[in-house]
C-alpha cells in the first residue's frame, strides 16, 4: 500500500518544481549578467512567463500548492527586480 503511494508522482508537483526552478534559474542568470557587465536581455522574459504558468498550474493541486506559491512569488520578485534595475539605470543615464 505504501509503495503504491510512493510511486504515484503527481504531475502538479513536477509543475511546482519546474516553476521554482525556472524562477531561480532566471534570478541566477540576471544577477550573473549584471555582475559580469554583460548586456542583460530584459526583453527576453520567456522563463518568467513559464514560471508564472507552471506556478498557476501547481496551485491547482493541494499537495503542490506551496511550490506554486513559491514559483509565483519568485516570478513577481523578478518583475519587480527588473523594473527597479531599469528605473535606476534610466535615472543614472537617461539617454545613452
């Protein structure tokens, strides 16, 4: 009986872990691009969109709801972080 419960992997848990993974990966990449001085591609937001989509899908199941909330929180944090970084950069040098 316990083996059956252990072998059933909910697809919603996979969506939750994917949401958290995409959010963390995007945060790592944006921070590393800022540190090394590489041009940060703010227009490329595919990972943030995937973070939100997988987070919303993970919230649908009770077992993966906390992972979904973490994924959506990371996505919101990334949007706020990129907005603040853009505004600070625009205030320093408004016209390149």
